[in-house]
C-alpha cells in the first residue's frame, strides 16, 4: 500500500491559531515602525524565534501524519510524542464527508472526514486535508462495498424557495450573536482596539437615527437581535443552497453549499433514525423538514443533519420512499387518554400564572417601574401562551405506531412538533417511567434509547401504560414473566380476566345432538 | 418455564437502614453541637432531622427495596426500580457491548457489587447486587455475545 501524506496546507491548519496571535501583531509592528527593519528585529527576535519553533513543529507534525487505503479500509499513523495507529474498515464507516471551503479552491484541497459509531462523540475518527482528486478516489473506493453496477441513482433536489424557508425556520439570533461577537473581537485583536470601538460606535449612531421614538437602549437591542438573526439566516442559506440528496444502492449522498461545498456519503444501514420536524407555523403552512441521525453527519458545530430541508406535506411520503424506503413511517396506534389532558396543560398554565403573579406583585410593590414591568410581563407571557397552544395540540398529536420494521413516535419538544421513525433493530433500550401522580390514571412516559455514538433518546409523554406495554410487547405476559410481588405501589397493568363462557347452552345442544 | 423476577439480597436493606441511622445520628450530633440549645431553630432542625430519619428508614428505603426487581429473558434485561420516579428499563441483549462489575471496600465486605451493562446509546446500572448472582449474570451476558468468560 502506498503511504501518503496530507496536503501541505495541513501545516498552516496545525499552526493557524498561534500564527494569527503572533504573526499579525508582529507584521503590524513592522509596518508601523519608524525606526527601520533592524530596530524592529532587535525588539521582536524572541517572538520570531517562537514563531519559527511553532512552524517547525507544525511541519514535523505534518511529516509524521501518514495514511494509506486499500479495498478493505483506511490505515493511519499520527502523533509526535504520543503516536496513534488506527485502522478503519469501510464496512464500519457510517459516513464520509468531503468539505471544500472556498479559500482552499486555488490549492485544490479539501477536508475529508470519516466516522464510525464508536470513538469520540465530538471529533471524527479520521480527519485530514488532502488533494481533491485523492479525496474523490478514496470516496469511490469506500463506497464500493455498498454499490452494484446495476444500481440506479435517485435524486431529490428542493427548490431555492424551500431552502430559504428552511433557513428562515432554523435561524436564530444566538448563532448570529456568537458569530458577530467573535468576528468583532478577532478584528479587534488584529487591527487594534480602536477599530473594534469604531464598529460599536457606528452601530450605536445608526440605531439612534433609526430609533423612531423608541428608547435608544431598546432600539439598539432590537436592531442587534435583528442583525444577528439576519447573519444567522444568511449563514444558513449559504450552507444549504444547491442542496441535493441522492440514493444509490446502499449509499445516501447529500451535497450542499454555495461557497463552501460539502458532500456526504452515508451508509443507509447505519442510519439510526429519521426525524420530521415542524413548528406550529410551518405546520399551518404545510411545510416540514426531515433530518436523519447517523454518526458523523451533522457532527460539526453549526452543521445540521438534513435530508430534506423543506417541502410540502404531499411530497413527504413519496420522497422518503424514494430516498429511505427502509425506514417507513407507521400510523399512530396508541394515543393519550382524555383523563390525561390536564398533564399536557398544567406545565404551561403554571408558567403563565407564575409569570402573571410575579408581574402583578412587581407592579404592586414597585409602582415606579410600572411601564418596564408591564412591558416585560407582556414579552414573557407571549411565549408562555404560545407554549399552551403547542401543548394543547400535543394532546391530539402525541402517540406511537409500529410496523414490522419500525416504531414511529409522535411527540412535541419545546415548540417543535416531531415525528421520529426508528428501525426496531436500532432501539437499544426502552424506559417507561411513572411519577406518584401518574399511578392512579395508569399514565406513563416512554423513552426510547437508540443505537449510536453518545446518548440519543426520544421521549413520549403521558401515554396509557397497558397500551404501551401491549404495543411494544413488554407486558409480563408477552415476556413470559411471572407477575411481580403483590405488595408494590407500581401494579403491573394486567389485562382484564377472561370471562368463562356459559356451558349450559352447549350441554343442552350436546344432548339434543348425540 | 416461566421466567421470574430476582430481588436484592436482604442485607442491602439492613445496610440502608444502618446508613440511615448513622446519618441521622451524625446530623443530630452536629445540630446539638453547633446550634443554640432550646432555640426555635434548634427545635425545627431536630424535628426535620427526625422526620428525615423516619421518612428514609420507614418509607423510602423499604419501598425502594421492594420495588427493585430484575429479570433476564432471552432478548432483554428488565429492571424495575424507583420510588418517587419509578422506572422500568428494557435493555436489548443483542445490543450489549460489554459488562463491568464495580466493587468498593464497603460493598466487598457485604458481598455486594454494582453491575454495569453498556450498549451503544444506553447503559444500565444495577447497584447493590449480590456478587455471585452478578457474576453469573455477567458471564451469561458475555457468553451470549460470544465474548470470553469473565
């Protein structure tokens, strides 16, 4: 097997954090120095020595990272002081991803990552920067065990409108805040504190002009949130434009990205479950998003494991059948009883009343802050009331259905409406929990733990215990277990005793018909 | 043949009761030493410690002991436990990756151990198991996976 090394850009990747912190201030000092080059050297020689040492370490780290691959798997060796040897067989791989950032395009370099169900939950099992053609070749070789020449390729390509809807739904201000704050902070490190202060002052000046009668602080906060949401929306949009998913043989291929192109090859038999997510608004307008869970896909920060970004309800079944027929959705077979409606409504009603109570108490004891408290009360009550609406809908939506191959869960989580289809072989553990208050109505919460790296669980609340045990074949009768001890608070939900048929009529018939 | 539930050994309940007595006595001693005697707070603290002792010794631990039951079927490990939040765990045997037995100095004196069953995505922890029974279960689970004997 031919031993290969990563792309020379890997040297910069290994040393980039230190280079930015050391090199750019040094260069800035050189450019702004009035005393000449030699004067600069006499002051900065130690920093230059450290820089040279870091670069040398980066080069040596690149040199010792060696890998090779054949028809069976990938072999790699890395590390300077603590050496690591690893072998990854293709049949153990769950996903391979190839990412081509726009700034690597002139160098024809790409990031390649391969993952299995074992190993670290944060890092990929194999991650390397290599030449584009080599990555393509490795991808073809790795997919071979799952492809036959007769396999057809089936495509799903959503329109840009659906991708925009998906970006709209999944954007949040927090991501934008983190991105903007990091960028401004790094800009300050590179260009100086004055540059950072200038950005902040300009933003404050613009928000004052566009306040339209609002208090300046509130206007600044509102525009900051809106601006950060816009950044998040644009980032999501650029990540998911040109989205395409295709199925060929045992491989599912997903590619997306406008500037940074990403391509994933996912082994279908390693997909752990499928999730269909909607919000109340997208439900009303008939849109949905489909995600899959497979180790390695969606592992990176701010990366989502999308299968179908967005689409209309009538397209859902046909596209899912085309892409992943192995994980069909089952219709709901059990749902919560009317007795348990209060369990859905109590948490949001409690929150509403607590917020209202706290707000009224605040207004009573602090009359000077009446306007602010009223404003806060309304702002906090709106999401609480919305949660009440979601939980009311959840009562009608929640349930479980099973088919031969899969179990489908219908539940809500926060403000999301979720349907999750799990292949039965991927369910590792089922946990049924009851609190003291749930005993009397035989109500229970069911949690499904699924196969995969790290803990993944789906929880369905407030179902009827006997129905759950019967549907999932977990009753004592079905498991062939003797009933548990009589003295226990937690009585097994035994089926009603079978009534003995009357034998008198039958005996009469027997007498008349010898 | 019908499978049956197994329970914790009786010495576990004795251990828990002893623990309750020790904790309550310690708390009483600390309250007696550091609080002003015959003050309202002293009385409240003493009552609360007493109530805690009664709750743990006469209600919580006995119910915990009675409710802790487990069984091994061909396809699942079934575990029932919990008092305030009762949980039934059904872990599939064909998903088990490895089994571990943990012992500390106190549990080894009483012949007890903690059995941990690991599988991708879920684990099962069974504390206060009888050592011999736990070893048998671990051996059976490992044998089922074609692992070498522990």
